[in-house]
C-alpha cells in the first residue's frame, strides 16, 4: 500500500512539474489608451497584436486594453504613464509632448507622402539612423502616422489666394509657420472642438482626415467645403512599453514581442488609418443626402504646387528654430523622412 501510494504521489508530482514553469511564465500586459473603446486601432491593430501574442505563446502572454483614459484621463501624460509603470504599455500622440520627440515631430510636416502607409514606412526607413535615440528610455512597440489629407472648410480653399486671412486649425501646432507662409491665420484647437468651431464660425477651416467627415465626427453636418488634393500633414502616434516590465519578461516572451512590434505593428496601425479614410469615402458616396449641403472641391495640381512653394518659407523657419535649439540636422532628418 505504501509503495503504491508513494509511487502515485511521485507520479503526480512528476506530471505537474512541467506545468509549473508554464504557469509561472504566464503574463498579462496592460495597455492604456485615451481613445474610445470601439476605436479601430483597438480592434484592428492592438486586437491583432493581442491575438498573435496569445496564439503564439499558447495563451501564456495576453494583453488587456483600458480605453477611454481609464488608467488616466487625457492623452498628454501617456508617455509618462508608461515610464512610471501606470500601465505596461500606453498609446499616445507625439505632438502632446513635442520636446521629448523633436526629430520624430518632423514626420508631421508635409512632404512626399500622401497617406499613412507611405509616411509610416518612411518613418521606419529613417528610424535607426535618425530617431532611435528618442526612445531609449522605453521599449518602442509601434510608431505610426495618420494623414491630415482634407481641409474641412466654410469657404472654398482650392487656391493659394483663398487662404489669405482664413482662420485655419493646423494638424499640429508645429506647422504654424507653414500655415502662416500661405497667408492663413493658425488657430490652435483640439479636434474635439472643430465641429463646434466650424458650426459657430469661430474658425474657417481645419486640417482633418476623411474619417472625420463621417460618424462619429460628423463634420459633414457643418462643413460646406471639403478641399481635396491639399499638401498632406500628419500626426504621429506611438505605443511604448515600460522598459523594466519588458526586460522582466522571459526570453521567449521578449522575442515574441520583438517579432510582432516595431515596423510590423506600426504598419498595421497605418493600414487601419488609411482603411478608415477609404470607408469614410465610401460612406460619403453612399449617403448623398448627408452631403447635400457640402461640396468636395479638388485643389488643382498647379495650385497645390503654388501652395507647396509658398510653404517652403515656413519650413525654413521651422528648421532654423531647430538649429537654435541645438538640433543642427533637422533638415537632413526631414529629407530622410521625405526621400
């Protein structure tokens, strides 16, 4: 009886031993986002990331997204929340903390890219040589752009002269010299206030994305003109991870995160932004009743060339400002981002 019992216990222990390390390695990573729960970055980009982590780890590595500022209200402190470990990862916008990412901010400026996929690809082409040192305190998970590719306006801004004196909300504050160089008056305003600004006449126009025209933003309710083929401005978004949390993971889990993050995950985000624009264009075409008080106005290629030429003075102001702050190679970084 004793031998049988001892053997049974020994067998049971032996059978459980392989399971112990597995249970000990099981990890769930938290991601803090200021975006609302159903946002497409949560479902298409981070959703894919979470599914791949869980599948490839056999369920040992998972994520939990806390949307809508549940781990801290507002987008401004997102990078700090990752540094301090409030969340394992955070999703944020570089322009809210521009002094931390001065060279990354150069990807905001209009150049050779027309959409998020093009811009994000060029961002990563230049990353190792020009931008990597800005992310040494964290583990960079993703770095992507969204395109400001249409101007929502109460007036027809399809010519250079039409910008003169117009109150225009830029896609990012750093583009103010460019807005001024084409004759417009930059007005700083968060995207959440643009709908009201257009409807009340506080502003004349705003750089937006096509996805702002349709729900949930509904700019088509208050905007007589949507100006296409304008020089495209960008916003840069990041997903960063607390460095100590990353380094505390097993070798296998770090390797898995490495294989799915970086350019791979960033392009998923860029594709999601461009898809949102495509879906909005389809929605606009399918709902002529919603567009009955709005016009799609295309800036001619000739006028766009004139606007770009006028913008060069603003670009030089920005580069000179960088030089005054000790960043001598800002123009070279910009050129690397816009080959």
